[in-house]
């Protein structure tokens, strides 16, 4: 089973769902809308797939973002020269996919609250996204993977992810639980995200060339003095590479640095509390002990 468009980093499973409108597909916490009115119809249109003991192979770019997934039975030629590979093993892989994305989108747009949310978006040409499929992994563990025997076979060597590795933060080992403890991640790793465009027009206004590739729906705007309408168009799916380039790494790097500083502080406090160090110890007085007993002060 192929993932939906692979996300450059995992997202919390409780923040994204099929039928949800998002301003930014990688930051669902910023702004979004889910139609309770359309919930039942959207759920009826969903197809579900569950796979136990799921395995996959991910590649990671130089900046630490997921690039591509190759599946458990990967093509050796596709990964032979990939220097940054991770093997993932998960208890479950759960996919939810809308069998009729256009109908699900139409059901959302029929909700007056959804249209009000769209109208409140800034700008004349309102661009946002709708989620029509999610791939969730339960208790996923990531390990560093390298080809054995110089790539003569598909066999992999697996090792724990090294400290300071350029990989998404969520899949690193959890040093707060002890050295070598691997992180178990339950999150959304893939999404089918469609572009959406909307603007306010008059019914007699013609379409533009930029409207090509969208499926358009038209709704009257209540109380409009000039009989204006809200045009909402469903576009194509974002590819994995497009999602990867949308990730702003500056925020990730800042948070990673803060986490490192916090961990160093915890390590220093732990060392200071060690019974091996006494208040009279020279190490705590800012000087080194003399190696010769007769030279002690």
C-alpha cells in the first residue's frame, strides 16, 4: 500500500482529518475549518485500509525532511545512491481516503459556516487546501538503514539513529528516557491534499486562464447588494516534493536548538546531583586535584 503524498515531517493525528480545510497543509494548528454539518456525508464517502506490522523505507534530504517512501519491497535501483535512508516499522498503518473527493468538497462548501470561513480569509484571491486522504502510522520506530554487500542485494543493515542526525525531530531517539531509547511515533505521515481557490465575482464575469484545472462551484452571498457570488474551485493534489518545499525549516531548527539546550541543562543538573561529586571536591571548587599527595593544599 502506497502512502498518500509523503509529508516532510509527521503531523499530530488529532489535528488533521478528511474533509478539513487548511490555510497551510503543514501547519494545521494555524487556521482551519471542519464542517460538522458535512461530517456524516464525508464519513460515508471514506474508504478505510488497515495494515498490521507495516514496514517502509524513507529517504531524507540534507535538511532533515522526508523526501520519498519506497515501500517494504523497494526497487534497488531507486535507492542505490541514496545516502540518507531510514527504515520504519509500525504496529499499524491506517489509511482514510475519500472515494469521491469532489463530492466531499461540495458537501463542505454547502455548509454556510464553511463559506463564511472562506469569505473571512484575507485577500481577493483566496487560496487554501482541503484534506481528502490521510495515512497514519501507529507506534512507528525509525532506524538508520544502509545497504549490505555494496548493494548487491536488497538486504539492509539497521542501526539506531545517531545523535544530532538531520531527521525530523519526532523520530529521533528520546534521550530523556535513557540513552538509546527509540522514539515510538503515532502520527500522520501522508496526506492527499488538494488545492482550493476562491474569490468573489459577478455571475456575468468570464473565467480566466488561471481557472483551468479547477472544478468550480458557485454560491450566492447573502445580503450582497450587487448580487455577487462566491466562486470556489477544487484543484489538483499536492505532490510530496511540493509539500517538502513548503516546510519552513527555520522554526524547526530553532526548536531543535532549544531542545538541545534544555537537555544539556538537565544533564548538568543530573551530574551535579551525583553522589560521586561532593561539595569539597576540587572539581566543584574550580581547580584540579594534585596527582601527588604531598602537594595537596
